[in-house]
């Protein structure tokens, strides 16, 4: 199911509620940054007990609760594991409803595109429900040839209490857990050294996870992934206090069991959310915003996120992303500047 506007198209897969892919036409080329696992679309049978999301792993999907389960739900909750019902299908917009409630709430997804904007605008709304639910937008970026990662200002980076893979018979993780660093270019490793989190890959044959805590004075939350070999740039944008955590999933051959089987490589998860339980050393008081969404039985809560891409032939890492009235300016560390239209009001941010 596709939506499109001038210069951009996006495909929604209602069977698992994913933004399956998007493509931006820019500077005479087609930019398609999203990853998909090597088994997707091959008809390969998933091993017994595999979560439904594994069948189509990749693209961009919404997790609630993030990296956890709700009762008997699969990992990441019901949203990426069950079908969604399409309530509205317009040429440039889709509205869909998750077929299972989340913490008692009805979960609505809105995806929209706008002429000449190189972005997919996403909104997830919880109607009703009770309790606190962690949530995150889970983008998967294809980085088979490496990448340069930059983000908006962070107070620090840290890892969860335990590594993603702790049994050497099943796989490997290489970051120290739990650990913390104010410098992402020198993050502690399990072997006692340090690694640069701003350059992908961090390791060969390793599965790792790191969390950036947004600085309290950030005017815009952003993650920029430069793919020098492809000559393009992936962008992830959010409100820095509504969504205070940037979580990076480094998946590069570190899982040996099916369906991973050592072949899931070159994937960078850019996961923007509120997921306090992932913090290995800090508490919610370290965050510039909520560590989870508090649902309202007769009200609503929502999370907004924007994902996009542009041609970036210089291959330079990004130095800064700034909002301005009617647009967004991206500046590279080599002085390259790109200005692009952007609906700043969508993120409910003050614009100079």
C-alpha cells in the first residue's frame, strides 16, 4: 500500500504495521535508506517460536512496549507483530489501527508525505488505556558499506545492564554493560578498550546496543546517518523532550542462531523513544523528558517522529541540523549546506 507526493513515495505493510520502505527522488537519483533482513521476501520459514515481526524484519516500525512484552505479546509488543486495519487510504496519507489493544488503548498510526518534502511524517496516538508504556520508533538503516553517525547534543551515552548476547554459544556482544561515557568516540568495550560509536561498524560479528540521553537544552532531537559509499544521508527527527532517548542497535553478524545465522549484517537501528527500563546506570531523572508514556483512560497520548533522506554526495558527517521558518538546514562538517522544506509545526517545536 503506497502513498506518494512530489519527490517521495512510501510503502505501508499493514500485515505487520510497518513503514516497509520509502524512496526520495533527489538530485537526479533515488535514495532508499531502509534495511531489510536477508530472509525477507524469500519465503523462508521462520524457526518455531520466532516472533511474527521477524518475517518482515526491517523498514521502520513502532514498538510499545519497547524491547519488552505486554503479557503474552511478542517482543516489542503487539504493534509490530499483528495486522493493522487501514481506516483511511488517501494518495498522500494513511491512517491505520492496530488490531490488538496496547495496555488497553486503541493505537492509531498516521503516515503522511508532502510535495517536495523528503520526509515521512509519522504520528502514533494511544486512545485511552491505563498504565505506563515504553515506546519507540524503530528505524532500520541499511549500512552495508559503513556509515558516519551524528546526533543532537547528548548528556552522555550508556549501555543496558546486560548485553544483547551473553551466551557465546549463541552470539557475541562487545560493548561493556553497563557502562557510561560522555564521549561517544571513546565508549568502553567488554575487553577493556574503547570504540568510536560515531563510525559504523563498531565491531565485526557483534550485536550491540547504546543509548544517548538528550541534552536538556536541545532545540531539536536528530540523528543523521551519512552513507559515504552511497552518497546519501538518512535523517531522524523528533521533539527532544517528548522523545528524550536515541537508541542505536548495531547488528553486524553477532547472532549465530536462526534465522540470524551470522548473516544479518550492515544494519543500524535508529530507535527514538522513551524507554527508561533500557538504562543500565541512569534513572528516569537523567532524561530531559518522560521515560515512558502515561496513558489516560479517557484521554490520549501520542508520539511523533519524522524520517527522511536526501542525496549527500560529499559523504561528510553532519555537524548541525537547525530549524528555520518553513524549513530545515543541514550543515556538514566539511561546510556542505542543504536547505529543505520541513513541517516544523508537526513536531510542535518553537521555530526561530
